[in-house]
């Protein structure tokens, strides 16, 4: 959410300095430490001034913002910005209060795109077809969250799946029938066999993976698949409840954060005044959360939902490391931080990110 504040502040500063191109994307990227940000906006502003001159004008105006501690020119014209400790410490509370909206922004405001039909993973003939369909759907989801206008799809809605094609939970089954086992590899037709048989076998493979590992695991595994590389999803791997399995780790991190919220609330942490993040782990978690809306926008702009899925993996890793440390929620009292706000922010951020991928965020796992 701080990145959204910075976007608006930079646009105001550019307009105030009468620099042409005030709507130029600020090109934000992380600074050297938590709470610091770098912008390349000056390189896309008025051609009558050098980037360093434009950056100096912007820095002068941005330094007047009460929540910006420092605004300086770096290198050939980059803006180096540092928010105040108070603004940084307020971020967890803002994220928790925003809930699902914490991932939303205005970076793509003015952009219009057409929504593709919803991805039907069970109808995909190949893993690559499933990946491409899901990537198109997720790009539209991310773009809408980043402020773009997404028009209704010109395609008719897909019909509801028949009972034989119902998405099943991970390792579970419907009340009517058990989840089918994964088809054995030897059941695949030999090279040169009938093309229709091969297509049906591949479709059955995708559907069987969904039935075995669950729709959430398959969606996340496909969402993180890099375009242009062969896609092969191992249902047994993505169904494993291990931290090394990204399809499980991100959802587990959300459940861990929810547990931290319950634990902190049981200690009456809500009555503790907000304090600055206390240790490097807390600082790293707040910093990672501060980039959520920006990562949504970048992934949408590039048409690369896999980059956003991998950002969620990084956020999950920081969340688990921080909330499992002895000085943080779920383990012991943290003398220098607001335990409830930190865990609540992690829970809200991960839930918002998973929601954009169409993946559930369980409170217990």
C-alpha cells in the first residue's frame, strides 16, 4: 500500500513541478533496506531537463511529504525515497484493515482489456493448454485488481461441470464416489497411436491430477509455471504437505498467520499500542507486504501471473520464518512489535494474493 502512496505522491510532485509526463509510471523497485524505494520516473519526464534535474525537482517536493523521511537523487537521475519509521510501522494495521483490498491499486488505471472465458482445467487436452488458459484468466484478474477496466467476455459462460467432472479437494472425495487414482504411466498410448486417444488420455491426466491433488494445488502449480517451458505437473508432488511444495507452502503460510492471529488475540494484544517492527525478520515481512499491489500490477502488465505466484512464495517464506521465530506471534511475546497487527497483515496479504489466483486460503491446514 505504501507503493500506491508513493505513486500518488510522485504524480503530485511532477504536476506541481510542471514536468510533462506526470502520468509516467514511476518504475518503483526496492531500495537497499526495508522502507526504502527507488523510482526511475525522472527518465520518462520532460525532455527539456536532464533526468537528474527532473529528479532534483521531484525530490524537493517529495521531501515535504510528512510521511517521507528522505528524498534524494541517486546516480544519473534515480529517486531514492525513504518513508518514516512511523509510516512503515503503520503498514501492517492498514493491510489488516483493508483485507482483500490490500492487493488492489491504480497502476493500470485507463487500461482496458477483454476478459477471457474462465479456465476449465478439466477440459484441457494438455498441461500446456491448461497453463495457457489459466494464465489468460489470471492476467485479467490481476489487471482488474491493478485498476484496469476488464470488459465482459464475448464468449458464453462455460456450463457447470457434470458430477463426473466435479473438482475434488486435495486427497479427498465427493460424497458420491471416491477420488480416482492417478492413471498409470504405462496406460499412455505408444507414439504414433490414434491422436484422439492420446488427447483423451492427456485430458484424463489433467482431470485425474485435479481429483488426486485438488483444484487449489493444480491451479497454483499451473499459475507458477513459466511460459515457454515444458509443463508437466506431478500430482503426487503437488499434493505433498511439505514446505518445499509451493502449492502447499503458500496456503500453509496463510494458515500459520491465522494461527498467529488467534494466539496473539488470546493474549489481549489488540490493546497493545502500535510499536515499530522489532527485528530484521519483522522488517523483512513488512517490506515484502508493502510490495503486494505493485507485484500485482507488474505481473498483469507483463502478462506473467507466474511472477506473481513466485512473489507469493517469497512472501510465504518470510511469513513462516518471521512468525516462527521466538520473538514473534505464535511463539512468545514480542517486546518491540504489535504481534496481532503483524500476523493479521500477513494473513490478509496472503489471502488477497491467493484469492487473485483463485486458490483458497484456509485458516487451518
